[in-house]
């Protein structure tokens, strides 16, 4: 007698239907020309206000000795966060900037604000900066998220860069982005950078003869602004790399929000975690190359001594 194998559980079936329904509704939302949206001046103004408030908080944190966000955590959380980082974990979590305790409203737009930190044991500051500033090879280091990358202009620690970004969840999104990046040393063992998108164009039918840009600021609204802040600190026999990103996208119609908002929230978390892991891998590869090319008599680079106190509300 042959027994029938059990079918999928109710939970599995429910998950499949949610995925299928989400895909269908996203397809309807993003394929309908009537639902394409225009970036409005009021949205840009509110985003700029949010950025100014965030940068003011960053400056205050740095002045108070919290160069990394984990430095501002209470003692036990700080120690636990540093321990997790040194075990190889990547700490990622959402942030929200307020003014006087009140949220900053962004009409017709959504702000996606995330921070993540990784520890790279044995690395030094110069190696990490070399990776971050090697823009012409970012398409290799950060593939498939970065498909093309090149430096358009450089003046010292000021870079103008072009990248083509790629993301595929339920559907594929490709954007061409111009970036304005500035690196600022803060003492011997700390560097911060800020990267502003100056132009973002969504690409329709990428890599086909019919490839073309959609009108800038009048597209599907996946991403209208993308700002990134790196805080790099050489401590504890390695390098802590913290990336904080602020992105602006369109709002989601209420009828779709209950399904799409969880997806929207998961994408930045996955992106920042993936990018930090790729940065760690690239720096480790640089370390290996340096050790192979160093003469036998040359001493290995030493990292700066540092004190580890620590922060974590990362999830």
C-alpha cells in the first residue's frame, strides 16, 4: 500500500499566496502609467530639512565622542554590540530623525533611513579607504548591486562618480546615479565621508537596444534621492565601518500599503547588510594582496590602539 505524501502546510500555502498576491499587486501598481508620479518641490524641501536635522545630530554625536552610533549606547548594550561585531555580525537597524521630538513630515514621499556597522579584523584605515575610493572597480566589488561605476572627476578627497545601480526583488529596478562624495579625516584613525546623489534617472528596458531614461523626477518613484554617510574608525586591531543611508521614494497608495510596506522596509536592510559584507570582503582581499606583495623583511602593518566601549538598538 502506497501512502500519499502530506501536502504543504497551511502556513506554507498562506505564504505562497501572500507572495503571489504581492507580486500581482506590485505589477499592477508599477505598470500602470496613471500611477507614475512626479517629484514635487514640497517633497524635496522636506527631505532637505530631514537631512539637515540628521547631519546636525551626526555633528553633535561626534563632538560628544560618539563617532560611531554604538558609542552612544548605554554601557551593557555598548559592550554587547562591540562583542557581536568582533564575532563577525553585521548590525543593521532603522533610524528616524525628529525635530523637538516630533516627526518630520514628508508630503508625497517616504524616507528610508538605516544604519549598519561591520568590523574588519586586521584591517587598517588606509586599506578601507582604498576600497571605498576605488570607484572604477566597484562594479566588481559590489556586484550585482552596482553594474557600472567610474570616477568622472577628482580633486583631492572630493570625487564625482557615476554608478548604475541594480536591484531585483519581485521586479527589476535599474537607475543611473551621479554622486558627489567628500572624505574628511578626523584625527589619525578616523575618517568620515558623505555621498550625495546629484542626479538619479530610472532606466527603462536596460541593456536592450530600446534602453532609455525615464524623465528625471517623473518616473515610478523607486528612488529620488540617495545619501550615504560612512564613518570609518581604526580601533581594536581592525576597522569599524559604519554606513548610514537616507533615501527618498514615492509614497505607496493605501490600498497596497499593507502588502508593500513590509517589502519596502526589507529592501534597505538587505541592501546595507549586503554592501557592508561586500566592503569587508573587498578589504580582506586587499589585505591578502598586500601580504603577498610585501617583501619578507618588511614588517606587517600595525593597527592603532583603541578603546572599545560600545551601542546597539540594531535589530
